[in-house]
C-alpha cells in the first residue's frame, strides 16, 4: 500500500491519502460521520436567533457555546464541532452539526451515510432559524470530533477567551521567554559556582588544618 503512495504524483498526495493507506495497518475503530455544516458567520447569526452567547469564542471554538445550548434544550442527537473546510489551505471556518455516527474497523465495509428523514429535520430546523448555505457532508473522523463522545456535553469554559496573536507578538513573547530562561540559567550557574567555591574553601581549610596538625607533631 505504501508503495502505491510512493508511486503517486506528489502534487496529488494529501494527508488523507496517508491516513487511508495506514488505516488497514491499525486495529483502532474509525467513526464515519454525517451531518450539515454552515459558514462560521452564518452560525453566529443563527446563535443570535437561538439566544446563544458565542462572544467569548473565536470561530473554531464556537462549538463550546452551541453544545451547551444543545444540552440545555435536550437536542442530544446533534453534535456540534468546528473545523476549516475543506481541510486544505483554502479551507474556511465552518460549523458542523453531526447527526449520524457509524463505527467501523479496517477490513469492514465502509458504511454508506445517506441523508435520512431525521437528518432533514435538523436541516429544516437550521434553515427555519435563518441558516443559509447548509451543506450535507459525510467524512471519516480523522479530526477528533468524536473524541469526547457522540453526544454534546456541557463545557464550563465560558470565561476562556481564545485570542489570535500576530507574528510580531509571537516573536516578542518567544524572545521574552528566552530571556527569562537565560536569566534563570545564569542565576543557576552563579549559584553552582558559589557552591563550588564553598566546597573548595572548606576542602582547603580542612587540608591546611591537617597539615598544620601534622607539622606540630
């Protein structure tokens, strides 16, 4: 299988290709998911209609607030997650509402995930509350969407604010941390040198004492 990968045109190779090649070598289960996704900007408008406060979160962390609302409103058949989609450099933040979860293993037939009436009901609910550009998607969960389970759960992270940082800010923070580590290391070296001097002084004092005792006898 890996030989096939090496033979492929490098320009068409992707991380998904590698995952598909390595998957048969593992015994870990894979979840195939089905659901809908909408642009992050549309999701924020939807949240206003539903009364969800997503202001503390950036686009890719918005699902925390949405899942809290889903739990509070007993919509446990929907799992909200966020990711850039498509998963390429050109991907944009999208908010996913997953409604189907199929577990399978290497060697099994990959499950088909067509839209069901239950799924269409969720799509209708989204659109009735103002969501546009609602798209159906099926995917293998290589992104950790189901790492915490297939149902929404309450997250008490409302006070956490995820902020972006500029390159200049990142470099300045890195420089400051390097300086802190350098100062800490210099202080450690000075402490070690002082300790060595103390040991040597004690050694030579004991030596002089012994030599003096020997000469007096």
